[in-house]
């Protein structure tokens, strides 16, 4: 009986050793796969944002078109963050400084409906800071010919 137990214990030790070796090999394969996956993800993952974060706008009329293009481009590539007009307007407001920031304060204080209407907010900005829509209309007419 003791001999049988010794043989059984020996067999169990041999099986344990074989399983330990197999486990080590599997762990090494897993490590290699994780490293390969990380390498592949670095190759295929697009940059977090191909459009740079917009610059602030202080009310300088000549910079308004640039500001609107920058913010619109940024919101377009990050559309999941800017899912409604209120979010878009809030984003624009967060980038206002100086005269432009002073301009928006009364709208915020009276909780104006314009704060939830992106297009209307842009039109107000254009009107206040000197965007000449007449030039745009003239350019559009020329394009029609």
C-alpha cells in the first residue's frame, strides 16, 4: 500500500511539473500576443484629434471668420461631444475673452434662448463683431455665373 501511494504521489508530481511547464509556455505566448496587440493598435489607431484645439476669440473682427472655421472644424471631428446646439454654444462661449466675453455676459444673465441656438448665436456674433454677410452674398452670386 505504501508503494502504491509513493507511485501515485510520484505520478502526481510528474503531472504537476508537466502542467507547470505548459502553464509557463502559455503565459509566454500570452505576453507575446499582448505585446503584438499593443503594437498593432498603435499602428491603426488614428490620432486622438486631427484638428487642433481652437484659439480663443477676443472680439477682433478680422479674426472672427478664422475663429468660426476653427471651432466648427473642431466640433465636426468631435461630434459626439457636441451633440446639440446648447453644447456648441457653450463651447464657443468657453473660448471667448476680452470684448467678446463681455459681449456674451448679458445673454447669459438673462438666460437668452440664443444660448440654445447655434446658428442664431453665430449670426449675433457676426452682427456684433463685423462679419460682412453682404460680401458672402456677392461671392455666392458670382459663383452662380
